[in-house]
C-alpha cells in the first residue's frame, strides 16, 4: 500500500530551554492509503499533541523541535508539511487533511446556522464556486452523513449531540481530503450513538477512499474499528501492529495491561487488575523505558536504556514493531 | 481508640430502598403559558424502585440523560423528591438540611464523577479527611491514627506521604481514592457512586473498582454503582438495573441481564458496546433496524413505553399502555418492563 502521510522522528516540546517538557519524542508513523490507523494512549501520552503537531495546529508554548511530516498528494511530488509557507499551509489545510476535534460538539459556532458554517469552508477554498452550487454541496454533504437537508438552516443548539458530531464529520469531508484526523470523536457521546457514527464513518471511508487517524483512549473500540493500531506511552510509540494481531498477541507489557483493563461483556467473568501505579508525569519522566516503574516484567536494562522501536525477534514479526527490551529490535524503524 | 470497625450487621440486610421514586424538574413557563394552567416539567425520573442491601453492589446503567445521576442525587437527598418514598432501614426519610441531613449523610455517602472538581483545590488531603471525621464524630479521640487508617483503607500508603498534599499534586486515581476515603470517613452503610471511574485513565479504572469491591466486602457496604458502561456493571455489580428516559426497563442479576438481555433497549445497548472480538470486516449487523435514533424529550415523554418510537419490535399496544414489570422466567428476579413478555396476554 502506498503511504499518504509519513511522520519521521517528530519531536514536540512544550515550553523552552531547560524547562521544556517533551510531549512527543522521536515518533515515526506511516499512514497508508485507505486505512484506519488507531492511536491509543492514556491522557498525557502525547497522542493529541502528535495530531496537532503534524497538522501544525500546535499553539504556543508547544513547539516542533525536530522531524518531518511528508505528505503524498494525489498528484505531484511529496512535500514536507512542516516546511510549508503560511500561504501553502492555508491551501493544504482542510483540502488535504481535515481534523475532527475532541468535543467536536462544541466546535460549531453557536451564533451561525450550520449552512453558513458548512459553506464557509467552500468560500475560503473554492472562491469561484457560485452560492447555489455551494449550497448544493453542503446539502449533499449533510445527506451523506445522514442528516435530513431541512436541517440546513438550524442553529447548533437545535441539534442533538450526535447530529452536531455528524455535521462536524460532514464539514471535515466537504473538500474531500485524503486524510481525516479524528481526535476522540465520540467520547462525549453515548455508546449507541458512538456505534452509529463510527459505522457511518467506516462506510463513508469505503465510498470516498480517505484515510483516517483515529485517536482515542478506548482500545477496545480501536480493535474493532481500525486496521492498524499504534500505542503511545509517555510521548513515544511503544507498539504498532495490525489490530487483530495486537488484540490476540500484544508484545509490550503496557499494551497487554491496557487490553486487560477492559472488562469483557461476553465470555467468562475474569478477575482483572488494570495496571498498578499511575501514568508518568511528563516533567519528570523515568529514565530508560518510561513504563518500567509500572512494568511487571521490568529487568535490568529497562531503567537505564531507552528501548528502540523496531521489528521484534519473533517468527511472524513482519508488519509490526515494538519498543521493549523483552523483544529487542532486529531492525530499528526510522 | 475506636477505629473504623468492620461493620457487623448481617449481610443482605436492606439498607436503603427507593419505592416509586419520582423526580420532575419544573420548566420555566413562557409568557403565553402564564394564563393557562400549563406547568411543564422535565420527567427526569419516574417510578423507580431499587433496593440496596449490605455487601451487595447494584449497578444502574443508562445513557446520559436517562436520569441515572438524578436517582443518586435524590437518594442522597441532595434534591427533594417529587413523589415516591426513600426508606432507610424500613423507615421513610425526608431530610432537607441541618442536623437531620448530617444524620442521613453519616449513613449514606456519595462519590462524585469528577475527582478534579469534588476536592477543594486550596485544601490539603488532611483537611478534607479530618473534616469528614470531625463532622461525623468518628475521629475517636486520635485524629492522626484515624486519618492514617482511612488512607490505608484506600491503599494510599504510606499515609504520611499523602496527608499534606494538595489535590493538584495527586493523579486522578489518587484523587478519586481520597474522595472515597472522605466518604468512608463518615462510616456510611450505603455508598452512592456516580460514575466513579469514568473520568479516570483506562489503566487505573480497574484499580479503583477493585478497591471499591474490596471495601464493600470488608466494611459490608451497600453500593449503588452508576455507569454508562454495561461491561463494567457486569464486572463489578451483583445486580444490574437498566434505565431509559427516566424509567427502569430491565433488572436482574448482572450475569443474566448482560448475557440474555430481554428488553429491546438493553439488547441495543449491549450490541453497541465495543467488542474487540467483532473485528472489522466481519458482517456488521449495524444497518438492521435495531432502534437507532435518539432518546426522547423528557418534557413530553412518549405515551406508553418510552422506548416505543425507536423499538424494532413495537406493537400497537406499546404506544398506549405503560408496560409493567414482567418476569422473564429464565432466572428468578430477572424482569423487563416490556409487553413482549406478557405471555399470558392477560391484563394486570
């Protein structure tokens, strides 16, 4: 599969100088065409920072301190998003990558009708379009996400949470971007609505052929809805594997612990323990592997040396990578 | 020194009971309604029956807006009830404030969802816990020892390390443990836990749930566990009740409610929960008509069964008659408020 977005050795800091907190460290990740890449991690693991960093949406004091983000457009040669000029960046945003924010229900402007907000995007990116065709596009988009078009002139408060979320998804797709980043898109919604919206998104992806980066803390949701999963801990990716492989046979103790933190709805009732301890403070990160103070299998190199992310030394290790001293890398990634 | 004695009351003793509990919130009247007799209200909770027994966990599951938190707040007497009765050890209680409320609070305590908001940021852990102990006269003459014991109870050890910390110095899980310790400071018989783990990181949720279960066993507490996550209800609770739009729709022991759900709404809820075993690419039964849509307005709730506008198995009777609790018959005590199970077809 050809790549759409390649993140190479991205580093993001908050703050400057000695007091800087390294929120994302040395992350390399590739998004392929048409796939759903899940990014899982707890709060403070740097997953949202990574999403904002690669789209250059990071507000100060956040700063990208290294790495590159290579975007492969449908036509033309690949370029580095981090090196784009302001003008080129304006063209790139939303037309090539769109983002659905955390709590997207509150990202609609309450004083404008949704029709205005939908056509606004078109006005900015395709100024030559007539008002009539703009409205037609907006209507088409609403139909696509399952909202009846007579709600075009509704204000956000007249819609339910689920409908607002759909409007946001429609807005993200209106310019037919290649990449859609979803940052905890359904955490504020109920399970029934969550399933409906995600099902619809997967369906739309098959029809329109975009790729999705899906960020959430709910690993069980990712296993079901994504093709590949990357797990972040303490600002680094600790494991990356196809969803089914990760679910069946996770290599990193943190991934295992995370999978063991969800009570099952079916099958036998088991005693579960979660992971002892609490997530690390980014300002005082443990030395070596940042998971070692909570790790049940920590041994002597863990507290001194940082494990590299690479292909694990197991028979069917192709297509997956892990950063753990239990499975030293054969070929480091990146 | 009187320490926090492990309770010696018999197990299964009924502590708190709600009988036909109802709570309506009045809606502000519009000008044109001033001259009419119209008084609209949000029917947040209607006719809820539940029983909390010593040493047992009852889970109340529902979507947001189903009225599950309102049940907890009415039970904690933070809201006055509109109708029905709350019985503490078989005696009807209605408290408003002052000494009476304190007396009630010393027996029924509540844990809130957000430990970032429920602890005062300008006070230390010591202040929060000492206050609970002092108000309920449970310090037993030796405050330091009682404080240390409380923190040990919630596995914040060594206690000295945590006593003089401020909430911002603690992680989310530690804060929720302090909130639990504060509730235990009153030596309650019943604990009302309103989504106690939903704001916590995934990896530490189970730690807090296991702690609550351990406390329940050691202190013989009656726990009401309110959640939107039906899988955790199965894990943690002995009995599960499902609420929809302010009414109870199904109840029974957790295993039968989650494994053989009877009410169409419970089935929808269980089918919607994330299930890693159902991987992408598998046939997804999602597109079938299973009751997609949204919960109704509670100002003018649907007549009859409140789920009938979304229900895939709707019958003409559902829109007119309010379903009564009907035994399913697979397990004793498993019931659903659904006309599908009216096998006799007889009117009640």
